């Protein structure tokens, strides 16, 4: 079963609920991190805190009672669901007055949070989506090929192909010229098969917008196959897994995900190393929350690095959309700032708003020693 996709996020973002508001809830249900009891308690606290916040909101009676029903419905739904929940996370969106109630299982635990807003709060879904690549895994033999799609920890067969390639020459069956001729004839069939497979792989890529290509085949076959790949595919061929045509989908899925995790970790390590090298050389980077917020405010961030699930409270100016650690008064408009329960999350939102790329780094990493957050800058300041 698929979790959710970019289209789901777009659909949510386009929901029309005016004048009513939407309640968005994210809950970590990862049983490897916490007991069932703890999950239930965390959820209870989240709803209780939500009720508190609701009573202090300056909104009219209709909006208020819609949000109140949201809390009731969400509370009921989650209580029933928790025991049988096998996914590490849960997201819920509700607008009772409009009859909207949508839930998603998440492949990765989110931060627990409850948000009341005129719009659905989809930022955590985007962050989760960014953790995963759309992978096409091709298992290839001399006469067969099978394509698998692996995304967000789920795998499915895309299609398979079987070509008419004659068997190998039996040893001692033929000799000399005749044997060589037959061998060449077979190799021509294999070549045609590989060409067909490479063509089909390219079509599947164009159609499904995959990010990465993984390949399972013998070394010898790779030597013949790789030159046949379109340049576009050569760039996206990220690695090889050990698998055969006859292997189960479970095996393909495991090998693919293991390689995805390894590549992602390598990519993160490289980014962090590049960051630290720049920092030590006095280059165009800043480290730590205070400096990073300042550069975000100045619109001077090229790439934001943040430790996954790093969180801290802070302050923001709603009028200027500026973020601060401590400032009680906005230095730009002199109006009082408001408290933000998670300023790191606000920073991610601001980055997203400005189309500034974000790399979430899985802890522990060397970024932890540099304040868990930092940025590559456009220009030195
Ligand atoms: Zn301001």
C-alpha cells in the first residue's frame, strides 16, 4: 500500500475550507522508539494542549465549534486506531464544518504536533517525501528483465520482459568455425535483448519520473549493457544490488532499501563534511541557530542543513515573516514578536516558501557539534 504522494499533498494544499479552519495532527507511532502506552499518553497530551490553545484563539463561534468537533473526531479515530497501528507515523486533517476528514499513515515518524490554521499544515509531509527517492530497480539476465518500483519503503513490480535468446552452445557439441558462428548468433540475440531492455527502461523513466536506477545483473552483462543506456539513465544509475530474476519481491525490496539508506547516508556525510570544511576555511557558511535564522531573514541562504527532528522554541514577527531566538520586538517594524513553539520548524517553512533547498541530516552526525543547524550562503556577510 502506498503512503501518500506529491499529488496528495497538492490536493490537500488546494482544499477550499473558507471561512472554516483545518485541524492538522501529526503523531509518531513508532513502536521501536516508544511503548504503546507512551504513544497513547503523548496523543492525549497533544489533544489536551490543543483544547487549551483553542480556547485562547480569537475566532468566531462557527469556526470554533468546527475545530472543537475536529478534536473530538480525531481523538476518537486515533483511540480506535492505535492498537492496530503498524506504521511509524500518522497524519490527520479535519475540517468538520466541511465534512473533511483525511488520514495518512507515514513511513517515517514525524514530530508530534497539532496545528489550527485556515489551511492544512502539510510541511511535515513534504519533509517526509524529501527523504525518499523514487527508485526503479532492474533485474536483468541474458534473456529476461524485471522492473520494480520502490518508493517510501514499498515495492511493486512494474513489468517484466522475456526475449527469445537461444541457449548457450553445449561444450563439445560443435567445434571450430561452426561453433563460433552459433556463438555469434546467440550473442546477437543477447545484444538485441539488452537494447530492448535499455529502451524500455528509458520509457519507464520518462513515464514515472524516477530519481534513481538500481541494477541487478552479472558483471559480464553489465559491460555489454551499460554502453547501451541513454546518458540520462547512466547519470541516474546509482548502484547495483545482488538479485536474480527468480528472487521474491521481498528480497528485491530489502536489497533496494538497504542501498538507498547507504547512499543517502553517504550523501548526507558528504554534505556535512563540505559544510565543516567551508566553515573551518572561513567560507560562505554559518553554523548555529541564531546565525542561521539571521541569514534566512536576510534571504541569504543557498542550502539549509538541519538535524532531523531538531526543535527549539523562539519568536517570530508575523508582519515581516522574520524569525528570532529571543527578540521581544521586531527590529524591522518595532512591533512585538510572537512566541513560536518550534522556531526550527518555522525556519524550514520559511526556507520552503523561498524555494531554498533543505537537507535534513540523520543524527548522530558531525553537524551536532555545530549547533545542529547551519547554512551555505549566497554571499559572505
Ligand atoms: Zn516585523
